[in-house]
């Protein structure tokens, strides 16, 4: 049997897990770190190969209908592989410093690298699967992998954060399972081949025949379940603790990848519910939870003292914006949300890599004790300054463009919601820059010495985020347009444009 590019995309992280398993690598953790980076690089190369095939041939459905690639998930596959690769290289130097400082044992390094590849496999599986049941399994596998990463330091705070993450997301994912069962219950009545009753492509083609009442109840459970993984308020409590107590490479992939994939799953199922109900119920629920998340996160931002908690609340704010935009259902808002997913992943991953270097340089995550970064190590200071400006929505970065599109769509469809949205964005902006100025421009402590920091991934990500704001590439623009049609439907697209 000939293996396809998609087969290799999923097999590569699994092969990586097998290569990292030998006990001999426990004492050769530097070699294992390089192996982890090489595997992640291969995954990124294969993701480009897969994207090229989709660009040339269009959407692809595997022979057994378990996997499906289209304009909505292919660009997320590439971003997931890119962030995974750059984080793996960052993790080499970062985790080496953690061993030197005694925060991580050599024994736990192999666990970190194995769980890292397990997490990457789970994310790629969730993005490419066509089966809603397998999607749920992949999301659960990602939870289990990241729970072990959150608790890696084995401190009381890290273990508490890991348990909170496990319990909240475990309860949430159970709700998503019940919602998935309800979808199957609705599908088996209209789809003769029950083996296809959870295939998204089959469900999408028959969405108009699905029982509306069952689908509406299912979406409530799906929203609560996957919304917990997205970090929507009031289901967000696990996220700041997981970020602040876990290793920084885990924070990078959590904010840059996991939240995106959970939102992707939610939006995929929303398209089925919209087709079944022919109402805006699902969209209105997403708008409500999204706006609440933006407002609450914005209000919490100025009160933070831990730098990783600060940017974790920023992630909650941005995931709320995307959820609100997808719920709005306007072509501009949906296009903007797709752009926002890409720009946020690139920018937030760059920021958390920078924050990892900042915490090593200052010896703390407490922002009150981080000062004078531009004087001590300018590359880290500039990375934090530019990254914060990008995530706050400064032009001409991609997040400015996506937020601009969202505000225009909001003014066209729900003008009275524009004011709370703008006020929340302003408060979030103030909260970010309230802490940034003294950290970057303040007087550096006399004993603060430069460290070895690999800032290349940071500036590559920020340049890509800048490119998205200045000129969206043709292939990406076409994918965004096609994905917008998939999400809101051809009839809605025609009537609203």
C-alpha cells in the first residue's frame, strides 16, 4: 500500500514517539532534544507537501472517509506544524537551562519530549479527521498529553494547576462526548450507512434533514465541552494556572495551537447545526460567550503580576474575539476570524517564547521585578515590545486587520455591540502596556546578566504576522474565502455580500 502525504503527516510524530522511547535517551537528553527538533522539522516539511497537494487538487477525502482536508483545516495544519517546529528548537535551550537551574530532572526530559510529540500527533489528528468521534478522541488525547506537561516541574503549584486543568477539561470533554452522541442519534435516522453517521462530510451534505431539536441540544453540550478547551469564560479557570506553572514551551503550544484546534472543532459542528436549524441559535450562543470572554479577560489583564498569566488572559480575550466573530455569521467577520486564528497563533507563540527568555534573564515571572530589558539584552526587549504591540492590535500587524474587519461587520449587523467590544479592546490595550513600559524601559537590576537566547523563531513569527497585515498571500486569501463559504453557507454569503 502506498502511503500518502497525509499518512506521513500523521505517522511522523508517532515514529518520533517510538524513537524517543528508548531508555538510553534518558541520559542523553541533549541528543533527544535534537531528535525532537528534527522530527518536528520533518513534520513541518510534510505539512507543506500536504498543503501543496490541496492547493493543486482542492479538497481531499481519504478512501476510508476518516480523513478530510479542505480550505478550513489545511492552513491550520501548516501553522500547527510551523509553531511545533519553532517551539521544539526553542525548547532545546530553554529546557537545558531548566536542568541547570534544577527545576527539571534529566529523567523528566524524556517525558517532556515524548509528550510533546504525542501532543503534536493529537493536534494534527484533530485537524485532519473527518470523523467527529475521532475528533473527540484526539482532543482528549491532547488533554492527557498536556496535563503531564503542566505538572512537569512537580511543584505543589504545578501539580495543583495540572489537576485543575485535568478536572475542568475532563468534565468539559465529557460534555462534548455527550453532544457527539446526540449528533449520532440525530444522524442515524437519516443516514442509511451508520458507519458514516459521524463523518462530517456526510453530515454536512445531509444537515437539512437532521432533527433540529436534537441538534440544538447537542450544540449546547458541544459548546460547553469544546468551549472549555477554547478557554471561554466562565470555563477558563484552568488556563492562567496551566500557563503560569507549566514550562514555557508548553505555554507556546497551548496558546498557539490547542485553543485554535478546539475552536476549529466547535466551528465545524456549528456548520451542521446551522444547516439543521436554519436559525442563528448557535451563532448567538457563540456571540454571547465570546463577548463575555473578551470583556472579562480585558478587565483581568491590568490586575496581573505574573507575566505568563498576563498573556494567558490575553489568549482568553483573543479566543473570545474569534468565537464572537464566528458567531456573528457575517462574511467579513468570518474572514477576519480565520485571519485572526493565523495571526494570533504566530504572534502569541512568539510572545511566549520571548517570555521564556525574559523569565530566565530576570530569574522570575513577577513583572514587578522584571526591569530594563532593552538595556540588559536588547533583542529580548525588542521582541517583547514588538510582540506586545502586535498582540494589542497595532497596525500593520495581522491582528489589526482581523479586528478591523470584525468591527466593521459588527457595526453592520449588531451596531449596539460595537461600543462594549471597543471598550474591552481599549481596556485590554491599557492592561498590556501598563506592565510593558517598566519591564522594557526601566532601570535594569545591577546583577542582571545577559543569557543565551535564540530569538530567531520570535522574529520569523512576527515577520509572518506583519506579512498577514500588509498583504495576505493569494493562496491564503483563496483558502480564507473558501472556508468562509463552508462556514456560513453559499446562500448566506450571496445575500450578505
